[in-house]
C-alpha cells in the first residue's frame, strides 16, 4: 500500500503523513496548500517513529538525520538529568498536539504518560522521539498522521 508525506507547498515543511492514498486524498481534497509525495515504507516508518526528519526538496521527500543541536538529538556532553527533561518535554508536547487535534487516542496518551523517564540510567543511543516511541507496545497514531 502506498504511503505519503504531505508538505505545506509554501514552506516545504511536513504537514502530515498518510498510510494510504485514500487518507492522503481525504486530507488534501480540493486544496492547493499541500504537496503530497509517495514514499517508501522505510522512509514513512523513519519519520513516523522519530528516527529521521523530512522536508520537500525539488518535488521529492528529502529524508535525513536530525541535525546536531535539534531538539531530538542527544548531545555527547548532555547530562542524564537534561536528557530526562528533554524526554519529558517531548512527551508533554506529543500529548498537547493530540489534544489540539482533538484526537481520541486515550490509549496512546496513557501509554505516553506511563513511560517511567526517571528510571532511565543512561543516555539512549537514538533520538528522543525514537526512544519514547520505542517504549510503547501498542499500535498508535501520532498527531500528524491522517
């Protein structure tokens, strides 16, 4: 099944992701605000699971690692306490974005809230987003999925 990244046409930034042509078409129906690009399953999963980021470049989805210094990247000199705070902020922002979207995903929100960040005893070897999402063992939709 085809998967899509949907970008804002004016900024080339990600607006949403769709796991089917039907969901993509529902989201962009009759609008010129968005540009949809078909992507591979691997690219889709990398962005959904917070392993990589994407933007529109010359009509194609450019999928890349997070830049050093961006919110999701753990820096080598960062303290464990700072990393824990960063994780907590990401969880709060993910829940807030779901609430803003009025998404009825209470199971996902409860799973986010149940993550015991304080028990973390070493820096994860992945992005903050990917670490948090890897702690959830239920199917879930992030706020930018349509």
